[in-house]
């Protein structure tokens, strides 16, 4: 590390410059903060969109059905009005798609981050040292479709649980979390 005051090269872990005695404590704090910011990301996922895609398909079929029935019952009404009105049904799965995409679960080498929101964003940061147990729960239906929930017991004062809802391949992601927890403990 180079001294900002005199330019002399010093050891990276030095607290003071060997030449002028300048204190590096602020530089050490800045490097520590930088190392925390640049944590290694293991995975970053969002809840499954399998139902959203099924919702899009259902909305398109419903739109076609509305156009067909409306054209038979009300032959006077123009298709220029029916098609846009029927396509408004796509707003329903679009809403749920946006809701799913506004949640992100990220595992770094030291913590789990849960980001929620678009305009007002909330980030929950859980250090891996505080996680006591990782459990994967799936119903029969969830197992058939390949998704589930990951529930982690948190060693905080309130003893809360952290839930990663509707995660694709939950067992694989839970194993990655457990592997990172083992690396921190060793």
C-alpha cells in the first residue's frame, strides 16, 4: 500500500507509514468496507414464474373465448373494439408477473439478501452465521412441478424464520446455503 501523504510503499497490513508516520486507519476501514461490498455472489434467483406463464396462456384462451362469444351474441360490435377489450385480460397475469420479478433472493459468501419492491425497495440482509437450520418444504403438487419453499431458522432476538417462497429446485439451493454455512464455520 502506498502512503497518500508521502507516496512511500508500505506493507498492506501496516497501520502507519514507515516514512512519515501517516495513519492508515481510514484506508483500512475503507478497504474493509470495500471487501464487504464486493462479497462473492453464489446465486441470485426469483420465485418461480410457472404459474404466471400458465396465467398468460389462460388469459389468451379467455380472450379468444370472449371474442368468439361476443361476436356470436353481439354481431353488430366491431372486432376493433372486441380485440383490445379481450386483451385487457392479459393485465391480470402481467400484474402477477411483475410481483414475482420484484422479489430477488441472493446468496453471497457471507449472507442471504432478500430484495423486495420497485419504487420503495426493501433489502433484508441475513448473515449466514445467524442461520441455524435450513428446511425445504414441498407439497405433492410442488414436488410434481419442481419447486418449493426454503425455510431458515434465524438466531436473531425475535427468533424469526426466513422463507424463500416458491423457489425452483429448492433442494439444490438449500444445499448451496448449507455449503456456504459450512465454509464460514470452518
